[in-house]
C-alpha cells in the first residue's frame, strides 16, 4: 500500500513537471516569435479550458455529481473580475491588477456557487444536472439584462484588453495552481472523504462524514477556479457577452472531462488541449469542420471505451511510466 502511494505521488509530481515544462517550451516559442498567429491566439483559450476541465473534474470525477452550470460560474467571475479590473485600470499596474481581479472574480463565483449549491446539492444525478443547468441559464439572462455589464451588447473591455504574450504568465500560474490543488486534494484526508461520498453516500454518513459540508466545499472550489479563469478569459477580448456562456459551453466542458476520464488530471489537460485546438485546426474545411469534429469525438469515445485501448492508455499514465522505470532500476527481490 505504501509503495502504491509512493508511485502515485511520483506520478502526480511527474504530471505537474510535464505541464510546467510544456508551458516553458510554449513560452520560449511564443516570446521568441516562432509561433504562428493562429497558434498564439489559441494559447489563452486552451489554458482557460484546462482550468475549467480540471475544476469541473472536482465535482464530476472526485465527488461524482453531474453539474451543467460551470459556464455560469465562469461568466460570474468574468464580468465581476473584469469590472473590478476596469475600475482599477488607471490606479494599479497589470501585475497587481490582474491577479487581484482574478482573485475577486473567483471569490464572487464561489459565493454564487454557495448560493446555488445550498439547495441544488440536496439533489443528485439527473435532477442535480437539470437544476445546475437552469441556474446557469438564469445567471446568463440576469447578466444580459444588467446595464452594468453592458446588456445585450456586452461589456466593453478595451481598457483592459491584452494579448497572449501579456497574459500567458498569468495563465501558466493559474493552470499550475489548479492542477496542484486538485492533486493535493485527491491525496488528502478531505479528498478521501469526498471520494467516499462518491462511492457510497450512506456508508460515508455512517462513519461521521458531513456530506453536505464536503459537497459545498467542492462546489465552491470548482466555482472559484471557473471564476478566476473567466476573469483571465475576459482580458483576452475587447468585448464579452453573457450569451456566449450558455448551456452549450457547460456541455462542452463536461465533454472534455468525460473524454479525458473521470478524476484524471492528465486526461483533462490533454482533452482540453485537443478539443480546443481541433475546431481551429479543421477551420480550412469550412462548413464541414464541425461535422468532422463530431465524428472525431464519436471515434475517440468508442476507442477509449474499448478494454484493450483502456489498458494501453493506462500504461501511458505518469504513475505507470514511473513504476516501470523504477522497476527496471531496482528489481524486486525474489520471495518478497
């Protein structure tokens, strides 16, 4: 048991290091001028979708609850964080203003997560999915009808608009922080309690686990990271509209989580990169690109549900790779 935990720990560390190295290479290529404009334009959206997928995996993969309101929490964080950033644009420099606005956007989104979670988390399964979907649509419509957020015309963010070169360091820190929190939560005492609730709620309650408390904590934590990612996302556009953050976006984030694997951090990262870049890569096919995108999704889901392919992909996990490397260096003693 201790040995398997050690492999899991080193596997998580390897995942974190691989993500950090990948971002380091991307930063070198971006600031060196080696990336095309199309690839550069995808860096911030990909980073945002990684944060959204990993944070939603807290709810869907770790807690085992189906939520379809993640885009709503993202929009709350986006508009609140961007409004704060606009108000402070002439007062604070970018290195202070953006992290502060991301923190405020995340906290306000977490507050909304608490408000939505208190009644919604009494439900489970399909009922919870429908309630969170409805709450996301309510949030979208409220924001659309507020004069403060620009109404149907959207919020003008020209005052805080920035390009990929300016925003990439903040995106890297947010992604690494989200991954680090997810990894540590899974290995912690609280993470084991949350997974116990997922596996058997009645058994978890019988040993004294406060189910409602842990559900709210996970829901608020996921909403916090969605809100922080939304604030970063808002700084990448000159105008943002609440209509863009509808149920389609929530379903898209859920598809990334399911495709990457429930509770799998590397899977969520890879799926977020692939599904965000795929429509852009197929743009040359014009009207057929979304059809091809759907076909690729179906083929990938059929492939990943094949037992043989599951075993193949499980061998590619960082923990499995580390296990094989250490086994070659230090073979087990006979009779152990």
